[in-house]
């Protein structure tokens, strides 16, 4: 037996030492470089959990400047569909718009418009643009068997493929139209610009987008043969990042999957985990991961440490792993244990490039599931991916229990509910506001500066009591403080 003699800390064990600041919180730069060629405008990533991230939350995260990871408790095709929904939700220029022909039926158009939540479809014949079908054309049409060519708008306003966004905005405004098809000299449809997408550029200036102006999205693929199927389908749907995520990332299966993915898709951005020791970071980095998720057991729904007896307090794990990550020029995601915005500041100060959030996002409008009402309060369901329900639905592989039958499952998580928190933008705004203030207290102007200047001080249990409201009955709850979580 070997006892590792070191100070093992979690977020509540320390505070950041306030230092001289020359930057106002609102002027602090929150952009974070995850790896070469891949950055976020805010250092937040939503967890790949089936009660947290599907396309609605991934869309909202990307619009705000972060990244959403679609969970894998879906079939590979369903998962790819979720990716497709994110990529088609908006674009500076839609380079592959959905089209139909004049001979297609109205009922087909209606079905596609409802499925993709779009208000119009360009109509082409032999690639040439011949019309456009919008909701306005569909008014009062009762016969779904009618051919599109009979009712589509044929008198079109178009522009060349080289049209800039500003010029497109002027054309849309001048002609009072919502969609501008872009064509080449032959009249072939080559793209589409919509007024909604232009407005979204204005409304969400920090949006995290790819080179074609589409929102970025990541997808969790697991390990083994199924991971390759998920990778192929998700990348075909234009996913920007693959996540090889298991409960114990420092394992042979994870390393082999990383190597296979890296060989087959050498340009794909790859996240892997979870680990809690520097050796795990080293081996995953050598296998080809760009970014390593750190955290074994700190999540609010996770029982891994209690069930297995293994794990590392989260702040120590981040400190140790980030040092090793620097040696191999990879990044670190702090995954789990975030309860307050101050924990995000501490995680980044400890060396993480971003924080992965589950619990705090599970109660938002955009997370999967319906509202649950109990004693005049609204909640949403939230469960760990190691809970019985999640294992039964498809996450056995994540916990090395693929061969276990339902009666032999050994859960490493629990199911419960969290308070309803409203729109994701509201929750994220509070987290980012607290992060800015925390960075300001450390005198930092950006995340690398925070990691350079931050100083941790150890505190006692009594100090933590002092850090929270005391000797008062709270009559109005603050939106960014749910009370002390013990």
C-alpha cells in the first residue's frame, strides 16, 4: 500500500486572494482557447447528460458563446439529427438549404417545415431556382396533395453568391422579404440568407460559430465500435467536436478509441475523459486528445466515490492535471462540482480552460423534460448518467457495464429534481457576471492572466460558514445564490 502524501482540496477549501485590479469586470475578456483553432467566447460547456443537453440547449449555449455536448443516450441516427438541428438553426449563409421540386406535394413541404422549424423552402428543378414556398403561400390551402408548382411564388428577388451580409440586409429591407436566394450565373441555387439569421447575428454577437457561420456543437460518442458509427454519422451532420467520455477515461478502451478516431478523422477536434490524475492526462494526450475532461465523482448526482472508494477532490485534480496538460500542449475541462459562479473562477484559476456544467443548466427552459410541480414550486428532473434510469436507457458502456443485465446493474449516480431556473441565458448571465467579478478581484484581465496571477488561500470550515449568509432569514432569494449547498 502506498499513501500519496499531498494536500487534497476541493472548491470550498480555498478562496482567491483579492489583489489590485486595473480592469473593470465588464471589460474582462472571457474568450478561452481550448486548443489550436478551437476557442469559445465564454468558458462554459454544457454536460453530455440526457437531462441537460439536446439540440435546444446546445443551440442556446452556442448563441451565448459556449458549447453544448449532445448526450449519447440516443441512437446514432437520433444523435446525428440533434446535431443537424443545431447546424441548421442559423447560419450567416446557408450553403446547403433544404429544397423541393415543383412536382412535390404540399403535405411534404408542410412536414419538412414543421420538422426543421423553417418558414420557407426554395423550389428547384435540375438545380435551377424556379420558385420559393413560404407560409404565406400555404394560407387557405386545404388539399395536401396539391403540387408545389401550382402555388409557389415564382416572381423572385435573388442575388449573386458573392453578396455580402450588409448588402443582403439592404436587399431584404428594400423588397420587404424574409429570404434571399443566392444564385450563380446559370441560375443554380447556391445559398440562402434569411432576415432571421441576420437578426441573430445582431442579437448574439458572442455566438460560437464555424467558418460557414453555423453554430458549433459537440457530440458524445462513447467508446468501441459504436463510437465509430456515432462519429461517422455526427461528422456527416457537421459536428464540430467529438467527445470520448466514460466514467474512467484512463482506460485501454478509451485510449484505443481516441487513436482510431484520430487516425480516421485527423482534423477533428477531440475531447476525452474523465480522469483525475496527471497520468491520465498524459496518456490521453499522447493518444491524440486535444482536451481532457477532469473530474471523477464531484458531480451533484454522482455516487462514484461512495460506491467505488475512488476519486480525487476536484480542485486538486484540476491543479495536478492542468500542470501535466501544459507539458503536452492540451487543454483541461473542469467537469463536475460547480455549484456557484465562484467555483468557475476557482476552476479556471486552477488551470482549466473551461468548466462543464450539468446541475445548474438542468433546470432551464432549454433542458429536456417537462416542468414538475411540487408544493407550489416548479422543478425539472435531473439524473446522473450512472443512475439506474440512465444505465437502463443506454449509458452502461460509460460505466463499463455493457454486459450487465438490468438486474445486475450497479449504479454510480442518483435521480432527482432541481429547481426550475428559467431561460439558459438568464442562468448563464449570472454565472458569467460572477466570474467577471471574481477575475476582477484577482486583478486579471483575461483567463491566462487569471491563471498567472491567482493566489489560493486555505480556509477553515468556520471561514466557509462566514462566506455564506448567516444570522438572517432570507426573505427574497437571489437568482445566483440557491443557498449553501452542503
